[in-house]
């Protein structure tokens, strides 16, 4: 890509957001192809008449979403492969209506404009200035020590996790770290238990790694211990702070039972995603705090709080840490060193804590708007799971029908929702349920979207 085509800027959203959307669409549609480089930050800023910071933030967002990669001394290269154009055919009803979506309840979309990009850029520039003479592009394999030290402090203060910086491995996503963990466990001896329903990314990673995987039913208080015992699983993957589908918080009694089970088994893998977003009840400490050498702790700094880069972390017990050094001696650190050092400064200078407090209030208001809208327009015709955590909720429609049928009805009325069949090992549901994310919508958009959805589903 030699030059960025003219963008017609409006005053409806920040310039960097408009640039990001424009470039993302160009890449997804195949106008900017895999392997091509974006214009340099300087030339792009000059041609569009914007600041270099604006261009840099837009490029960073593209990189955080996996569309481009930063190549040292070369620039930003497109790594996303657009789908080949399909042969000409008459579009189906679903394809046709999907072009006129008014509200997209996609989980993972976030409110980009709320992130303090100017503050982040200042810290980033400070890091560059401080490291000019001794900056190494590749950095430390496990992650920068400064960042791991700050993460150890943050996790202990907020989740009571017991960890030294040496035990932490930095990664891009939880799924990528699960793939590392799969190399440390023994596929010939260990059977993996996973929540049913639960996070399919972890389940599929273990299956693709050659492990036997058993789905363990999630009840009102968490996974069934009796079912876990009969499954012969020796490793159990759980998300106790907010189980993915029903959003329950595993009580202390069940956590203690799991720890007792682990004493005669191998490990518990604790996925503590989106712990930052809990609005009413007090936090329960992480299971890892109860038995640090029996729990592998995996988490992620929420993209709702840190949209400029993907960053996750894994805390390994010391015996698995030894295996990490033996079996993964050349771990290819996927997170840019500059992003790690900037985040370290963001944490140590107190900016992270203030940002979390502000965003909890913002997303709590959105959650309240979502629940009120569902109550107002759908009433008793649906059940809602997800009342106290996270940036998404699940709606169970108390009527028969396939997920595909209900989703198509929503699309016909301009609303996109997402099915949940993928999260089940054995699907035993009576009614269909749907995943709705509201993090990127404002309160008025949430209200309008739920009203349209109710009209599509219930007339």
C-alpha cells in the first residue's frame, strides 16, 4: 500500500477510530492484501493532515486485533488473509438482511473512545526515550521482568494470587498460553476436564494437542465433583470467578472441594478472565491463593481496558516452571517489548487503577441499561444470565426453536446476536440461548437494540 486513500473525516467519533475502521475494512475486503505494508506513520500523517499520534494509535489498534504486525525497521505489515471472493450467487435471506444491521451485540467489541490514548502515548514516548541507548527489539522470552514484577503485585493486591515474577509467563491471549501449557503436561498420562458448557478455545486447544478431554457438567454452584471423580480427569480447567455461560461465581465451599480433589490429582487450571468487571458482590480470592503449587493461573488484561495490545499472563507452579525451561527453551514472546514496558509504566504510575475505576462505572451503567431494557421489552419470556460480571450476558428464550431460526429472525429486524452451541461438549438444553455483548454500545443503542430484538422475536 503506497499511499492511504483519502478518508472523509466526520466529527462523530475520534479521528483514530475513523482511521482504524477505514483501514480494517480495506484489509477485510481484500483491498489491502496480506503481506503489504501500510504507509509509514509520518507519510500517512502528512497526506491526511493529522498528527502522527493519531496514525500510530490507529495502527496499534489494527495490530491488537491481529490485522497487522509491526516489523522492525520495515513498518506495519498486513497479516490478515481476506477470504477469496465467492462465486456469484443469489444471496440467502440471512446474507441479505445482514447487510442492514442496526445493532450488533457482538461479544468482544469495546468502547475504544474511552481509553486514554494520549496518556498511553506519552508513557510510550517516555519509554522510548529512556531506552534509546539500550533498547533490544526481542526482549526477554518470558516477558519483560519489569512488567512481570508489576503483574505479580497487581494480581496479589486484587486476586490474592501468590506468585513471583519468575513464575509468570506473558502471552498474547489465554488460548495461546493454553497451547504452551499443553506442551508442559503429559498427554499420555493426563486427562483434561473442562466445564460443560465452557470456553471452547481452551477445550479445542487441548483436543488439537492430542489430549483426552471430558466435559464436566456445571451446576448451580459450579462443576460437579462427583462427575469429575468418575471422569478420571487429572487436570480440571475452570473459570470460577464468572463461569462463561451462566456467569455464576463459584462459592468458597466448591473451591475448597476442588483443591481437595487436586491433592490427589495433577492440577487445576484457573481461567480468571474479566475479573476486573464485577459490580456488586465482593470478590472471592482466586483459587490459586488456596494452593499455589496445585493451580495454573491464567488471566488477561481485559481488552475493554487495554485495546492497544493483547496481553495475557500465566502463573506456573514451580514444577511446571522447570518443565517450561526444559521443553520450551526458545519461547517466542508474542507481545511487543515496547507494549510491555509501556504497560509496566502504566501500572506502576497508578494510571491503570484509575482507569479501571472509571470504566467499571461506565460499564456498570451499560449493564443496568441492558437489564432494564430486557425487563421492559421481553419480561418473563426470557431468562438472563450475567447480572453481576463482565461485558456480556446470555438470553435464554423460553420457547422452542433452533438457534439458527431465532438468529435469522433477529437479523431480519436488523439485530445481530450470537448462538452458544459451540460452548457445549454435550448439549442438554431445553431452550436456545444467545450471547449478547454490550461493551461497545451506548445506553441509547442498547435500549434500541433490545426493543428491535423483542419486536423480531415476540412481535
